[in-house]
C-alpha cells in the first residue's frame, strides 16, 4: 500500500496559510513513512498543486483542488467517481460518515477508511439525519475497511448509530509549519510586545455564536472587574452586528481592555501563544479545535468547554481545564487562578506541552493509524 487518497468531502473552501490543515499534516507524516498522498479540496476550479516532497524517500503530496457541488452541507464530486481515477489508489481516507461521498467511495477497489470528526448532528435539516441513518449507516459500516474518529465524543456518537470496531485516533499537530517564518511582521512584533508587558488571555478563532464569543466576553468582563490589569487578545473575525451586540453586554472598562486582530498567518502564531497567560475556548460545539493543540504545544494553560478536542486531549486540572458548565463566575475564577498561581500555571504549561509532544504530533498519530490499518 503506497498511494493514498485523502478526501475532505465537505463543500467548503480552505486556506492553508490561515489554518493548520489536518489533511496536510497527516499526509506529511504518511509521506515520511513511505506513502505518496493526494488530497482533495473543494474549489471553484480544477487545479493540481504539488506542495511537499519528503527528502528521504521522494514521496510527495499533491493537492487536487476540485470543483464540486454543494447539496446542503454535503459535497458531491462527480468528476472523481471514475474507475481509472479511483482505482489507482491503494487506500482512501474519507471524512465524515454523513457525507454521501463516504458511501460512494466504497463502490471501487481501494480499501476505504472513515475518519470522522463530528459528534453531533451536522445535517442542515435535522430530521434528515434519521433518514440518512436508516438508508445508509448499516451499508456504510459494512463496506468500510476501518472506522477512526478524531475524539472520544465522536466515537460514542458513531457507536450509538451502530458502527462497530470504532477506534479513536485523535488529531495531530504539524509543527513544521511554525519553522517557515523567516521573520515576524511588524503587526506580530507589536502584539508580542504588548502581551509581554501585560497579563493577557488569548482567543484565536471565529467570532460567532457556536464559539460562544458573547459568553467569553462576559467571562472577561468578570475577570476585568476582579483585576483591571488583565487584557483580552482576540484574533479572528465575525459578523460586525453580532460582535457589536456582544460588546454592548459588557462594561466600558472591559471593552477598553480588549485587543482585536482580524487575522494572523497561522505560522506566525508561534510568537503569540507563548506570551499568553491562558488560552480560552468556550465553544458550545467543537469537532476538535486545532487551536487547542497549538496552544497546548506552546505551553499555554487552556481553559475550555467539554468538546471533541478537550475530551481527547485534556485530563482536567492536570494539563488543562475543562469546565462543562457555562457559568461566568466559575470560568472567571479558574482564569484568575491560572494568572496568579504560578505553581499551578507552570504545572499546566509543562504537562500540556508534554501531552502534545508525546501523543498528538502527526508522526505519533500516523503511526497509530498504520498499525490499525495493517492489524
């Protein structure tokens, strides 16, 4: 087995410069272990792009940007469903059981493994999930060679649907991307300097309801009332109307202590994470959260909700903090403890970094993957 096709089935565009894309990190690790990899991404036009060659064995990654069709939240790629294309691969990694392409790939010769992230209903029309499960789940489970999940919550979700022999693989971090910064931009240097001079809580991600941005602001408002020296640094974008409405619910003094940055290239975040006193991620739903991996790798104490990533990465109060209630007082108290209890903070920093280095770099995850596939 030497050639792998990794398909991101969802009909959504991605930007490798802004995000630490899981597919690329995974395939780089697989290349180092002797596999050629092609990755399918949704696009407006068809384009092939070679992005990586492993210097040791010449194995490479090609990005195949392909035009697809969006049906609700499902991506359909008719141009790919041809024997001469599909059967040249030895293995197909398909994402999300709810994507109809996951079933269609099993019609061909290559072995197909599912790598599932969601642990909640992803269908745009809620009752569609029950219909889909009735029609396709048993057939999909029967035809798949292996079933992997990104989190323990996702594993339980699939098992309830009747999937058998589900293995939690987790998600890895591609740390190579952080070595590709020759020098930080002036914006990054200014932010780094600001955070170095001020105790700062950090958030990186979209500013939206699912991420619980409004709740995060209320938590900071409480923290700020307890200690006005603490700042909140927010890196991300969202709808202006939603942000404005959320900000109106907190005090003027708290608003003055928030720094908003629309975007910073993912690779430059290596200069920002280490300056934070704590990283906060209060998402209502989070399939995994690459920012959790990044923050923990750079030794930032994480305070987060119970979600896919935290359920798999974090042992509560040992290498991070999981709070399963959206109670402002509880979240604020935990953040203040981290900011001012150095012994506690240092312990979280050390353990979080060790967790990622020992178990959740892509080399580690790909090793588990290959062992399971060849079992």
